[in-house]
C-alpha cells in the first residue's frame, strides 16, 4: 500500500466528524454534550496548529481590568505574551495575545450565530496595548493591532439547506465588531468572510479544510503586538 496525501487529509476530517457525532449521540446532558464537542475542536487545534499558537477554553482580560465572556475555543500566542492566570483548568489570558475566537455548538442556527457573534464582540472590544519593538539597529514603531478572527464551530445545521441563504443572512446582519470570519459545520461544509460577503464551501472534508484555512489566515495576520506588561502590573498597587 502506498502513501496517499488525499487519504491522510480525508481521514483527519472523518475522525473529527465521527467524534462529534459520538458526542451528540452518546451524552444525554446538554452541558456534557457541549463540553465533549468543545474538546474535539480543542484537540484538533492543539494537535495541528504550529507550536507558536495554543488553543484553550479561556477568558480574556485587558489592562483596564475588563473581561470577556468565556470563550469555548481561543487561539492565542505563547511565544511573545505571558499567561495572566491559570488554575484548576481555568485560564485567563491578556487581550494582546488573542489571534482567534470560536464558539463551539452542536448545531448552527440563527440564535447560535448571534450568540457566537456576541462572544467574539466581547473579546474584540477589549483594550490592547502595543509597544515599540527594539532591535539591533534601533526601535520599530508599535505594531498596528491585528484583526481578531471570530468564528463558529458546529457538527450539524438546523437549516435546510445547511449553508443556504438563512445562514448568510444571519452572518451579514451582524455589526462589524460581531461579524464572524470563518466557520465549520463538520457534516456540511464551511464559510469564509470575503470582503463584504461570504463564501460557502459545501461537502468535501470541512474539518480539514477549516484547519488549513485557519492556519492560512493566522499566517496572513502575522504576529500579535508587543504587550505592555507594566500596564497590567499597575493592578498590583
């Protein structure tokens, strides 16, 4: 038997879809079912994202002391920014370290899209610092703040068709700070924001396609700004 890249990439999606399906069918308690689904997505990103990124369930805080809502799947930097606090499975990270915010649900529908959009807004509206960057020849000016990606991860869709006009209308109706950039509905396909509209990719291997598209968008956004840790230290007085 010879190696097959096509089979490798397909198998990754098939594993994710199978695990999400088992979580939905096997657990009776909604909270347990939701936790299991979140864990599937977290393990996908924790395993396959480049090591400079980490993924966790977390809250986000800014140097003014404001907090986000709890985020199901948060992609953040661990190369240049410190964790603020972690204890007994609870993680709080600084706003400067955030790359992407995802809400994970069993099914996608209008209320879920709106809920995910509000979670994204709660992070995007936090204050982020950006310091000048020293280098061998002097100092670079502060890096402009990179956009924080927002999205939705689900197993199935309550709509028929799954990726039709109702989903599009729910996405475009959101205000700019609430708009979702990328999402995967594992059993049906994925969506991506393009300009003022959205592109939908149906069928295929959505979970694998989502992973590769997320990595590509993270690469395009480059590195998070240099955090002003002294702005956080002021809370010690």
